[in-house]
């Protein structure tokens, strides 16, 4: 979630969620996903999840709620806390946009429905959802792939995670880096990289202290966004769930190679 008038919107955990939009007004500061750069036409199948947060009958960057990715022509992957919970009114009509700039007359796709893993909201072990889109609405976009079962565990067992770099893509806010936290936002899809930190049964932890690593991370507005290995940028290995509230140290991302995630996703897509 983004911040609204400087007050953190409550997130999935007791920590602030690194994802859904708190309905903040557009800020004028330059925004980076965290120390990132605009994607332009790259990562074209990463999109924004929106609904009419301001209830003004229009949709633009002010209504950006979360980030997500196309994993089948009619299936958009995001986080469960993006479609449920205190900050998403029941019965909301969701929209998806793959426009790189949400303030530049974005193209919008009205969702036909959504579903989330049944345990979401009851603990911290599951946080994945799909938003369903009409047939033909994503023509020209190439869906991303999902990992095989236990993909990250195997890499870890082979010593192949400790020095890995991960790619973050999303529409969320930046942070001010030092001093009093500020969270500038401009509605532009951006990309950054983060270093591996830890692997847990349901979670991938990444470092995003840009002062220490000279890299980046994610923040409010990036929930549900994809995490790719830099060495394999077509496979989504995890999605953004949470992090520290100033968005300065760590990111915790829900793994997609676990039995729980795969059992849910298998209802909507063919898994490798």
C-alpha cells in the first residue's frame, strides 16, 4: 500500500505491507520502485491493479492499488491482500492496466472476477491471488512462466542462491533513503535489482538497503509484483508481500514454488 497523507496504511502483517495503494494524492517528487529506472516497453506483461479508490468515476495513477503479472492470457497474478482486507471495499470492481505510465491515458481492462488462496488473512503463510480477465483482452502480451516445484530449494541446496541478484518490477512508491521517511510516487512502472538475503519455507527475503548494496527494492504499491532471478527473467519465482515500513532494509516475498502456492495456482493455469 502507498501512504496516505504521511500515515502508513496498515498492511498484511504487523509490518507495513510493501504493496497496496493507500489512495495517496500524486506527489511531485521523482519516483523509483526503489533506486530503479522506468521500464518503458520492457516487462510489458507486468501491470497495475486499480479500482476507483477516489470514487470520482475516473481511473488513473491515483487509483493504483497493487502490482501484478500476466501468467496466462486471462489470469493476472497478484497478492491476496490486494483483493481482500480492510483497505479494499467489498464488491470493488478491479481493473488491470499494462500501461507503463498510469497518468498518461492508461488502457484499462475490467476484471471479470478474482480468487485468493483460502488461508490468506488468517496468518502469514499464504498471500497469493489471481484476477481474472476477459478472453482476448491481453492480446499481444506474452504471459510469464511459473517455477517448477521446489525451484528455490534446489538452487539453495546447490549453493546457487547466496550470490543471486533478483529483479523487482512495479508501479509503487519510492522512499527517501535517509531522514524522515517520504514516499514519492508518479505512477510509472519501474525496475530495480536486489540481493538475496534468506530463504524460508514460504518466503524469499531480499536486501534493499540501497546505501549498503547500491541496488534497490520495492515499496508501497508494489505488492503482488514479480520477482525474477536476473539470470532467468521470464520465470516469476515470488511475489511482493511485505517489508519494513520505511522501505529501506528488507523485502519479504511469497514463494510460488511451494505446495500451497502451486495447489492454488493449478486451478487457473498449467504448471511446469
